């Protein structure tokens, strides 16, 4: 009996060392996404048809098709592993959230994993109509009056899904459904990071809704963080 317990203890310790070693060897990539050249100018949104939303802005809001910052930093770009990710992960138990606030989608890009639940919340005092328009997933179209519970849905397959409100035509965004758990959406400074990558060769893709996709390959050999930058050309 003692011999069996000893063997079990040794095996458990060995498994722990393997897990710890894998975690210690995990690396990552980080960098910045920028754009050079001419890009479409943001359009002013006229919300006069919804005074309750319009009064929430001191200056009129603008469209978010292409949002740039200092030094050409590009916001709302989805950066993800498109090849080489052999790790299998279950979808997060915590739902992704898409909030409607001020008759806008907050955020313009909502990233989530395939099979993960998404909660769509209306914080406005007016009704919205949520209408994702996928090509690989099930399409649906649901009204959401103010004060009603969140809409709960899932998407089974990876896809960049346009989403709109049929009541307010300026309300447009994307739900980015990822196959991998390694993804990020750039903020105002264009930066991103993908962490906890085991050693291996990866293809990293940057997707922007009007400028398209850029890809790069990187090899992670240990626990280093490899620098990767993407630069889109304006159209």
C-alpha cells in the first residue's frame, strides 16, 4: 500500500513539474498596429431623431469604421492566432458583453470565442433592435426595449459578424468570433499583446473592417515576448 502511495505521489509531482515547466516556457507576442496613407474621414452622426441619446454628447459622435490616433495608431483591430495554435481550450464561462449606450455599440468591436455566450445589454431609454448578419452562423434579429433583460446568444463558428440596429441606422459594429483563445483588440494607442503561447510556430493575423488583413509568422522558442508590428496602407 505504501509503495502504491509513493508511486502515486511521484507521478503527481512529475505531472506538476511538467505543467510548471510548460507555464514557465510560455512566451508571447506584442506590438502595435498603425496605418499610413489616406484613410476615410470619420463622419458626424446625426442623432436628432433620438434626443435622449443626442443629449448625452457634448460634441456630436462620429463613425468608427477607421479610428486613428497619434502616430497613425489604429484602433479596433483584431489581432489573433490564425494558424499554429494547437492548444484546445473550452470557451470561457464568463459571457462576452455588448452594451448599447448612447445609441452606440460599446465597444465597436466585441471579440469572443466560438461557443462562448454573449450578453447584449440595453442601457438606453429607447428601444433597439439587435441584428447580427453572419454568413457561417445562424442569423437572428431581436428587439430589445429599455429595461428588458439581456439578450443571451452563442455563435458556433469563427467569423467576423457585422451587427446593426434596425431602428438606428448609424448603430453598426462587429462581433469577432474567434476559434482561438489567443486574441486581442487594439485600443487608442494601437497596441496589443498575446500571452501564454507555448513554444512553436504561429501565424498572427491583424483584421480591420475596411482595410482588410495582414499576417506575419513568428516562432516562439521559450518564454520570450516576440515583437510584431503591423502597418496597414490607407485606401
